[in-house]
C-alpha cells in the first residue's frame, strides 16, 4: 500500500464509476465515528472529501495522536505501512495517510458488495 499523488482522486473516480461512492462515504463516516473523530462528508465533491480527510488527519497527527492511532486501527490500515512513513513533513504525511485510508475503505466497500447475499 503506497500512496502516489492523485491516487485518492483516482480511487474516488473509480468509486463513482462503479456506483460505490455513496457506500464509500458511508463507510468513511462510520469508521471515523467509531474512532470518535466526527467527519461530515455528505454532499461533498470528491476533491472536497480528500481535502476534509487530509485536514482531519493533519489535526489528529498534530494534536490528537492517540485518536489518530485508534482511527488507523479501526480502519485497519496495516501498522507497518503508516508507522514506516517517517517523521518528515506532517502535511505530506497527512496526504499519504489520506490515500491509505481511502484505499482501505474502498477495499472494504468492494468486498462488502462482492460478498453481499
């Protein structure tokens, strides 16, 4: 799971193309809520969703690190992926983490649809 620039936007475009965008937004909000990190995403365009998640990750990294770790656990981002990011620029880390979150949440939505009875 690596993050490339624009990966989040491409992933959201795939979700739109596959009619999974609404499910992805619901899954994101559910997991953020379970981590006690409220995040309102309803009605936002894809680029604003990315910005909102990135901003929330930035705040969590800077001010509420334990909540950040809890969120990563709830979303089920592999620890080795986000712990090996280094202590570089927090803005860039937030963008990379947003890509990881979107990637994992999209995977959950796809699997739920595939195995829905």
